């Protein structure tokens, strides 16, 4: 197993119990979608993996390393192996595309090299290669805030890949994008995971999109895993368990053929 | 189904924007009290109109003494005072800004743990509580007359001013950009340099330029308590009743303040 979460619990200082003893295993190279209503704990879960949010109890093991017990320096080394992609891109707006991409290497270079932007030649080469791969090699010196949403998210993806990670933690990658761009971004993330043999946990609101792109789907509700199975097993009953009562017949693609067309109320 | 139709027109007619103070009694009490106080205050002022008329004439004579301004007789003293003021301004701004950055980081609640936060906020509070003149008097007593006292004063005042405003800017940053930098495995100093600095840099540069401008103006005042600079020269000119030289010095100060103000506002526009 690449990633093993056991008994992962997070209680915020406000008293809210965001995660209630989550157990989850992600094998090498598997892309997994994490779905669930707002406030179910999806963001908290992936942030507990790289400890941007400190878990209250339980353990996170990445490729044999127990993440939860690490000191500051060891945690930084562990974070290099987990690339993160954010909902609102989270690019440093006033830095250029290239600087944002190279910031993915911060865990590998010393402070003064990073201060003077003196990154190893092969890092810069890799940055150009990846920017070319996502079609942005002509925008290297543009400031990040001059880019469109889809372009920004591609820079965000490249930044995460620059870390040379084993695992991608992806938080609502398409929530701020239009439907077409959303699909392009999801496809890109999947292709890149496949090319590089990366595992990924993708938090996603859009059930249809999750089903289209991920083979394994995990449903989180109020801090507990209530579904874990292949995308094809996502039935209206399952969606009701995850999200609550609603007319799901139009949402689900795979089972649509077997189901009767719902009559509009 | 409700039996009566909803009358939007009537509701719109009855609607009033909510007043600042909800209770009408309290509202009129406050308005009435403020008006009464203003009337009583004006009533207690004692103005000696005869004395004021006399003073007007004296003021006119005083100002007439300024003309024509004399740049020439004391030009060496003026130049010396001016150079001293400019040096004091630049050195104290550089030192003050450099020292204010660590204080600002420590005074930002989203970066610093509570004890450090309170300590840095205390430095800011002390620096901002005392007016420059008071600090200058203390430093003059400590290090003697001259520009060193002025420089220390301005550096100290700069720390409070810059650190407070930069700390507030740091607290207002977009958290997710900093979070993304942390997620790459960046160290704490890399987080500052890559996640925080790009977000506060325009304000840092703009405020530094503004502070340079303030420090020059202050340096002209600090001379009055013996802390060196053009203010010293001005003070001497007044003490010797050389009003024409004093006028020349004032004109030089005004010209430099205007130049500093224009250039600092130009810099602030540019860095946005």
C-alpha cells in the first residue's frame, strides 16, 4: 500500500468532529475520487495526510513512513512526496508562471538558492518540459494573475508534479472552472497520473465527473466513510446514503440505462 | 394557501432604512446632548478681540521680516543642515525598515505564536505611543546633541509605523497561497520569501517610500530639540533674529517635502 490511514480523527478547537476514525488504503498508482456533501470532511482528510491540518489521533503511513509522528524537518521531506492541487489554484499571484512552477522544488533547494531563484538546471528543464506538456511553455514569464482559470489550474498541476511526488492530493480541482475546462483538467490529471504511475485522492463535488474519471469512489458523510467501491456501483441508494434524499436518476451515468426515467415532480 | 394577498406596495411604503442607533430615545438623547455640549463649549471660550487685532499686526510684521528670503549669507550652514537632514532621513529609514520587518512578522497573528506576538505588539505600541519630539529629547539626553540622536529617534519611530502596517498586511494575505507553498515542503523562511513576501511587497515598498517622506519632515522638526539636521539650522536662525535666512530655510524644506511627496506617491502608484 502506498497510503494507509487508520483511525484518522480530527477534532477542531471549536469542538467540531470533522473526521471520525477514518480507515482508508490507497495502492500505488490508483486514482481515487472522494465525494461527499460540503462539510463532510473531504478537505480536512486530504490536509491531514500532509499535515497542513494536524490530525487529533490516528495514523497516516505513506510508503512505510509514519507521517503523524514526524518532526518539522522530516515532515518537510515527506511533504515533497505529496503534491497538492487546490480548488482556487492557490498560485502565488504576484509571481510568474515559472516561479510558481519552480516553487514545487522548494523542499529540495536551500533558502538562499531559492531566494536568488538559482534552481538546478535540470529542475528548470523539467519545468519547461512539463509546461510544454500542458501547453503553457509560451507563458513562462507571465504573472500568474494574468492567466485564465484553466491555465492557472494547469500551472497548479505542474507545480505539484515538480515535487516528483508519489501521491497527488487534489482538492476540488474543478470547482471554479466551467464544465468543458473541468473535463479537460480532470483528463489531464488522469493522464499525468497514468504516465507517471501516481496515486491520487481527488476531492470532488461533481458526482458525474467523479464517475467519469475515477474507477474507485469513496463516499464521505459527516466524517465517516459510508461507501467504498467501483464507480459502476454508484446507485441512487448509495448517493442517498452519502448525500441524503434527492432525485438521483439524472445524476448517474452508468446506471441510467437500467433505471426508469424519473417523472419530473 | 394564505387567504389575503401579499401587498408589496404597502410593505414598500412602510419600509424605512434602519437608523444608526436603533432606540429612538437613546438616539435623540445623544444628538441633543452633543448639540448642548457644543453650545456650552463655545460659550466658555474667552476671546480677547482687542488682543487678537493687535496680534494680527505683529504677525504681519513678523512675516514681513521674512522678505526677501536670504539664501546667500548662510548658504554653508543651510547646505550643511540640509545634508545632515537628508543623511539622517535615509539612514534612519533604511535601519528602521530593516528592523521593522522581523517585528512585523512577529506581530502577525497568523505567523507568530502568542508570546512572540505579544512581545512584538508591545514594541509597536511603545514606539507609536510617544511622539517623535519626546523620544528625541530622551535620545538627546542619552547620546548628546547632534544628528545621531535624530537618527535614533527616526529609526525607532519608523519601526512602530512600518511594523504595525506591514503586520496588518501579513494578516490579510490570501492564506491558500501560503498553504500551497507549505504543501511543497518549503521551510519556514522559504514560506516567508515565497508565500508571504510576494503578497506584501507592493505595500512594503510603498510604505517605505512614504516613511522616507515622513522622516524628512520629522527631521526638520527634531532640530528644535537639538537632534541635528536642518531644524537645528532653522532654530539657530530664529534665535539670531535672522528671519530672512529662516525664510530661505523654510522654502528649501517646503521644496524638498513637495519633491519627496510627489516621488513617494509616484512610487506607490508604480508598485501596485
